[in-house]
C-alpha cells in the first residue's frame, strides 16, 4: 500500500488516571468508625426511661448491709470485710434527714489509692441527676465522701467527693484505677464531733451532681460550686456512693433522677412502725482488757472490764440496744453508771476505772436499764415477759422484757441488795423474781499496776 494513501488513525487523548482501590484493611477501619459514630448518635438521640428513685433504708435492721447495692473497691487492697460482710452497714442517726436508719461506710484503711464503692443495682444511666446527704465522721488521711456515675467497672467512672479535711469538693475521672482531678472548689463542711456545738443540720450536707452529655455540674447545699466538661465516659453506666481512704461517713436519701420527669414531687416511702422486739440479757461476764478471757478479780488503780450480750426472744443477737449498768461498792453505794450500745453481734463492751482509794471487797455489776435505739418515740408502757432464758451458757438472765413504741423498755427494779458473800463469778443460779441481772467481782488493794492477782485480806498489800 502506498504510504501516501494510508489513512491516519486519530490518536485518543489520555483520560484521567484511575483511582486506586482502597486496601481491605483501610476500608474495614473506615466502616468501623462510621458504625461507631452512627451508634453514638443513635444512643445520644434515644431518650432514657424516666426514673426517680430514693433508696429507702428504713426497712432494714441496724448493722445489716443493704441489698440494693453491690460493694466494690478501687485500688489494689480489695474490699475490706468484717465477719465476711462489707463495711457498708445500716446505722442509726436520730438527726438524719430521714431518721433514723442511714448507711455508713466504716472501713478505715489509710491508703491514698483506696476507694470503697457501693454500686446501686439494676440502674444504668447516662444523663443523670444524683443527690445524697453526707455526714463526715472522721478520717486521718481523707474525709471525702460522695457520688459516682457512668461506672463501667470498679476502676473506670466519674466521681465527686466532699472532703471535710481540706474543705473542698473534688470532681474526679477514674481511669484504670488512677484518679484524675477535673476540678475542685472550696466548701464549708466539717465533722460534727470536732465542733464545740452542733450546727443546724447536725453535720449533714447535701451533695448533688448533674451529668448531661459532656457537661458536669456539681452542687453543694443547693449552690452550684463547680462545672466541667469531659468526654472520657459517654455511655450509660451504674451509679452509686464512694468514700476515700480511711474516711468514715454516713449517707442518707440517695436519690437518682433520669430522663424527663414530671414536676410532681416524689413521695417518700412511709415505713411501717417497727415492732417492739422482746429482748433479754443472755450473758454477762467480767473479762480481761481484750474482752476475750474471763477474769474474776481486779486491783485498785486499774480498770475492770465486762461484756453483756442481748438477744431477742428467738435467741438472735440484738444490735443497737443501749445497756445501762451500775457498778456498786461492797456497801451497795453507786460507784459508776455507764450506758453502752450493743454492736452488730449484740454485745456491749464496758470498762470502768477503779480508783486507788476504793475499799477492798466484793463489787457488783448490775444492769439497771436496757433500751432499743431503733424504735420511734411514743408513750411509755411496759410488757414484762416471764419466760426464762433457755441458754446453756448463762443461767442468770433475770427477767426477759419487751420494748414499747418508745425506747424506754426497763427492767423491773432490784428487789434486794446484793449479798456481801456473793460468788466472784457469774451467778450459777437464777436471780429471784424481779431482780436485775448482775454479777460480782472482788477488788484487791494494790500499790502498783504490775502484780499477780491473788486472794488477799483487806489489810494486806501486794508488793
């Protein structure tokens, strides 16, 4: 073919370069990010179910851990236990906002990374308003107590604590067990026992927090004291109460509000009046200083120790019973009178100094009154119960008795003076009808506190 007659083929212009395809890993990462953003927007737009809850403690007995909470601890020391139970217990405070049962946190581990927690069960919230009355009771390293919310686990949450030691409220972000302070503000707060006169609130202070999205506002005594923003924890989480280190504190009227609520106030649960428990003295004995070993003789210039156990009609230990005892001299005159409250085991521990001027002889410890601090005030009545105590460990309970609605259940008056020749150990025979539970112990003269206790005549001295 003639090259001159060859047809010219038009050249095509080069188009734009083709876009390279995304690598599979990058495409998967983008999809995950998009899904997370969509899920966050969906959760943020989803309204929370309205909730207005006040934790009621009036249904419990003194010394019982409330079952509305799970108990955890932030820090390496773990939850502290007493007799297998957490140190969060029901306590008695007649001056509480809702008398008289409150919640106490009584663990006293003085470690800066120790945070006891009480997490409310069956409550998850993101945007929430919390409030609680707190009453600091003491602490050497810290006296902080407060609220926590958006709890993922025991090491990740937000918290606010009102500390009576440094007079500040602290807003914290706890991440992997490490606290990060988001802000602090000065407040006026103190321990009522360290004041010369109690204030109008008897040591109770209202602490509140409002968390909405990234915004956090802290209230103290109905005054906004602190605001902050943080986006570390944005999902729903548990709510609860918190203390720091060895701080001992009381809590009352823990309130949780979630969602849009109506303006009508929340009605408080009205507890039924408690039934007066039948109580009686199950055991009374003199002991050594540790309240473990029995001891029947004491020396002048030292202390006499004794313990008393109170049980109900079913032989169950009665806590929070106030036992008043009289220490009588050999001639029947009063040496000392002491009211002591029983603990969670129903045992009251006593001690009394014995001046060096006291005469040697047989002294008597006599129970003059037992009252129950868990009962509301009311008219005074008495309903003595004459059924004897069926317990092998102690055969001299006197007469069992029941309390009236007013906490003034009294034992019948002593019908006869103590015998000078009474036994030096807990009585081994029932006291005649109407007599108070009592025991006797001998007192020896002594010129020094380090001596061997041996029977001596009143005119001899231990050298």
